[in-house]
C-alpha cells in the first residue's frame, strides 16, 4: 500500500471523536496518581515504659502522604487525640486536639499517674476517621527488673565471634513483672509490652548502628504440622514478614550513636484476635523475639536467649 493511500484512511473526524476520551483518561490518571492519601505515624515517644507518678516523654505524630512526605497546608490539619486508660486512672493528655505544624506534626504527652497498666493514645485525622494510628504506654510501679538474655554477635558473613555485650529483656501485661517466657490468653483490651536493654560491646561505643527487632512465630494447630513465620519491625513499628536474609533486614531505629546502654520498648496488641498480623483463632502461637544492633560494616550483636511469648485463643 502506498503512503498516499495509507494517509487517506486517517480521517480528521476519527481523531476528534477520540480526543474527549483521551482528555478524560488523562485527567483521571492525574487525579488517581498516588501521593495524596493521608497517613498518620508516630515518629517519637512510642511505646514508653513510665514509672508511676511521672510525666511521659513527648509523643510526636506526623501526617504524611503515601510517598512518605509531610502533608502540609497553610491552615494545617486538625488531629484528634483519644486516651484509653486502666480503670480508676486520672491520667490526661496535655492536648486532645491540635493543628499540624509546618512539618505536618503534633506533640502531646501523658500526665502523671499512679495507676499501673497499659495506656493507649489514638491519633485521628478529624476529616477522615480512617486515617489514624495508635501507640501504647506502660506505667510500672518501679524501674523494671529484666531477665538476663546473654549476648552474641556475627560478622557480615554470618560467622559468630565473641562479644562483651549483654542483653536483658522480657514482656509484661497489666503491671506484672517482666518475664522472659510467658503465656497470655487473647484479650481484647490489653497489649503486651516488651522491654529490652542492651549493654553495648565496649569496642562499639559511639559508633553508629541500626537497632533491629525480629521474631520467629510458630503456629501450633493440631492435627496439622506446626508452621513457622518470620517477622521484623520497621521504623514505623509495623510488623513485616522477613525472608531471613540479612540484606532484607529492615531497621527498627536508624543511625543511632551507641551509648553504653540502650533501652528499647514496643508493644504487641492482642486486640481482635490478632498477633503479628496472624489470626490467633487458628491455634496457639509462640513468638521467639530477638533484638540488637547492626553496625555499618554488617556486624550484628543480639540477645542469645529469646524473649518467648505464647498466645492461646
């Protein structure tokens, strides 16, 4: 077919008929592009363990778009804060509703309280109830005494070597002592608090490191064979499945300058029959938790004995 014949088949009316659809399709794609959704996250002060009678450290929330950038406007966005406390508690938040600043952030804290147990602070975007996040605080009657967990280390190739680092840690609920190995009944009103302390290796003081938290979860569901899952906590305290390769291991905290001792706390909600995102109605779950730090050269220092948490339906 000649070029002249080919061009004669392209009628201008065909182009004009298609143009509205092209324009509408382009407008839809522009409207649909990600980056506009709101996400609330806790960037400081999450999962604190507080001696009774003391005010908590500041708790900072940040409003982001789905690219992870601060979501800001000149007028700001209204965030509502809700506090859930143990019975008979008189604790309060220093602010219950506030406007995000130029960084998309708000700050609150928990006032002094003598009531032991678990406290929940929920932040919610006033204009969209689906945009929310919760963090947990745990009030104890004295500085917690934690079981010894030993200390181990591996280099970037996974080869073990000696370390003078020491680890302590355990879990607690409802003001009870922190224990290395515990069993909990599923509870729709509670969170398990996990606390750990790292005595840093003397050769690693003042070096920069990432803090890491991982867990192996075993589901016992007779008559089926036990199933194993592996998880890691990222820097938003979100539990993610882990493929057990060191290259894919995400940090719980990034670029920490290591002091002599480092304390770590986080919570595991038992609400709604959920444990690490797994349905606890399927059977008994046991988590073996490890935490530690990773240097820039790939060295990882961690607890030798795991923190064991068993949840029964």
